[in-house]
């Protein structure tokens, strides 16, 4: 990831992670940055703050938010189609 994120930074998922119901563009928060500066623990939550997933992601899997982008809400409930 360019401009490595630090703890509590928002990051944008660059690719879907189907097994966790995440799609490219989902926004997560860095909750831990590993000492090797190649990976981070990233938490994805819903609008109520309920954790959807906490994943160890290589820098190539996320990117920083860019100017001109807007956050978007989508349904992640089990009944969503």
C-alpha cells in the first residue's frame, strides 16, 4: 500500500473477500500494523459498530481513501440479496 496506513486509519479494500461477504471498495479500520510494515489487521464493521470481520491483509489488498471519493452504505445482513 502506498503511504502505509497507521493504526486507526481508514483503508479501502482493493479486492473482494467473498468468504467474509466483503467487496472491493468496503472501508475498514487498521487496528494493528505489523512490525515488518507489510501487513495490517483491518476491522470491518457495520453501521451499528458490529464487527463483520477482522483480517490480516497484505498491503496490496488495501489502499488509502482518495480525495473525491464518498463512503457508501450497503446491506450485509444474511437476508440481503
